[in-house]
C-alpha cells in the first residue's frame, strides 16, 4: 500500500475524519481497516499508519535501548501518543481529542500521502508551513543524499 497526493478533508463536531474513498479502498484491500495515529515528532501534524505497517514501526521503536534517554523519549512520545482508529461503515475514523488538541486540529484539514503513511495537518498550519518548505527547498543547496536522484 502506497499513499500519495493531497486531500482537503473536514472533521465533524465529534472529531470524526471522513477518509477519502481512494485511500479508504486501498486500506480496505489490506483486510484491516484500522489505522494508528500518533504525533509527528518534527512537524505540527499527526501521522496515520495502516495497522499492519504500524506494527513494524512500533517494533523497531520499542527495540531501541530504553536505557538511552533519547530513545526512551521517542518511545514515550511516539508510542505513548499512538491510538488505534477503527473505520466505521461510512469510512470515518474518530481522531481522539488528545491528538486533535496536540496539533490544534479543528474542522478543516489536509491529508497528505507519504508512502507508507498519511500526514494529517490542520489546514491553517499546512497553509503556513507549505510555502516555507517550498522556499527552503528552493534556497537550500541540494543535500548530498539527493544529488543522484533524477526527478
């Protein structure tokens, strides 16, 4: 399963997010319509993983040595904020209030495909952040890791 594209979405008053049909269908093909949402540790958005993908990510994080303070912080935050989101019959998931409050997510949002996961951004935050990211990409030298990438 591979997610791509930008989708403008809305949350209802209860905090339910209607997953766009194309994404919903891709998730349903896996046989498990549960998503796992957690906070992004570097950006003001939420990360949504298909449940099977999340299991692999969670195993890697929890395999880090928890005696290391940095690793332990990542475990506490990334796994500690994780919530399973079960899709209802109408293709909606309830985003827990603790996650919505963490990123100031209200009604309007952006769902951004990022390969193995989705990012859920408050629309206002996305509108602020996207132009700044574009400007950074245009003004920064190309990182060495990208020099051989032809796009």
